[in-house]
């Protein structure tokens, strides 16, 4: 209702201005009609602009200013040429129209680059880290990010995109109790990072409305910001790597930090369940590494000493094969 009132008031203002601009009554009526038409055209143009976001408008203005500067530089060069003033003025007008149009279009098409990178430009010392690390939903829910930040090994500015927060909120509001618990855990982790650990976590407002998939949005944002993605999602890792986006996979870090065992070493482990093959038993080390022991199904529930026979490194992690110590 308020917007409609403003539009009506604007048209009335155009009518009054047109009416007052003429001296005779007939011309005043014509001018008032023209003012109403101009006001209507402006309102139609304003209605058509509702699809243009503030982000796109600001980048277009930036491109327009750049076009004006280029037109000024190129046009002034013709002052050195022995041409008439009217010809030089005509050339300047042509170049102004061309460069303004090109700058406006380039700014509108490149709105993502203009409006995402500019907020992160600030004066800083050369030695200061400017690395941007994007957090995805899986790494927030995982929870180990808090321990890594507490240890001080993670350098850079942590950024959580708004669309990741929305996905986290959807999970927290899920009717599934397991999903709801995971979503609330993720929100608690972010709260813990900001309030208790005093880690600077920036929420990035950029959202790509033409893209539905959150992982695709995250990869595109990382490419624009020249940022890294911190995740535990294997599929996101593959997608980002294919598009030359650097990924920090926490699972790969955890696997790299696991102690290296060699064939012939003896370890003590508790067997907790049967393996996939006949007569196998499975146990786990303190770091979660799976140990498959041959001919040990009868010792399930007991702690036994085993000899490592081989170590297999897979995409999911490290597996150790062993046999009972004789």
C-alpha cells in the first residue's frame, strides 16, 4: 500500500511540474499530460527493475563509471588532432555512449566478481594471512573444526556462506530426530567458535539464486573468492578438485596423522565383531583405524595380541590386516 501511494504521489508531482512549466492554459494541459506519461514510463521502468538486485546495480554503476573514465581518456586524445570542435565533440559523444554501454554490461555480467571480492579488499600488512577458508555443512556438523581452531594449526579467515547456514537450519528443523540433532550440533559448534574460542567466523551473504545445489554454490563462491573449502564430504572434494578449487579434507588430515604400522609389528586390540570373510574378526584402534584379524572369530569380545601382515590405504581411510600372535 505504501509503495502504491508513493507511485501515485510521484505521478501527481510530474503532472504539477509539467503544468507549471508552461505559460498558456492549452500548453499547460499538454505539459501536464506529458508529465503524467513521463511519470508512468519511469514507474514502469522501476517495476521492471525489481529483478535487478542491489548487488547487480552497484556493479553496473561501477562499470558505468569505468566506461566514463575510458571515454574521457580516449576522447581527450582527439584534442591533439587538427579537427573542428564540433567534430571532436561528436566523437566524444560517440565514445561516451560506446564505453558507457560496454562498462554497464560488463559490470552487470560480472556482478559476482565485483560485489564478492570488493568487500574482502582491505589494507593489511604483507605478512598478514589473507587466506579465505569456506566451511561447508559437513565440516560444521562434524565438530572437529573446533578442536583444530583451538590448537592454532588452522590459519586464515573462516567464512560461512549464508546458503550453508540455511541448509544447517533446515537440518536442525527436520522432523527426523537424528538429522535434527546433527543440525543443532552444527549450530552449537558455530556458537562455540565465536563466543568461547573467539574465532572470527564471517557470514558471507552472497547467494546464487540460479543454482539450487549447495555444493555447486560453494565451489563457485570458492572460485570467485580464490578460497579453499574445508570439508569432510568426499563427493564435494571430488567436484571441487575437478574445477581446480583447493580443498582441505579433514578426513585426509586425520588419516595422515594416524601412526604408521608396518608388517611384522605387534599390537594389542579388542575384537568386537565378525568380519566380511569367513572366520575373520574386526577391531578398531584408538584413532578409529579398522583392524581385520584372520582366524580370530572365536576371540570376539576379548583383547588379543596380533601381528600386522599388511596395511591397505583406501579412499575411506586406512585398513590393517593382521593375524593372531603365535
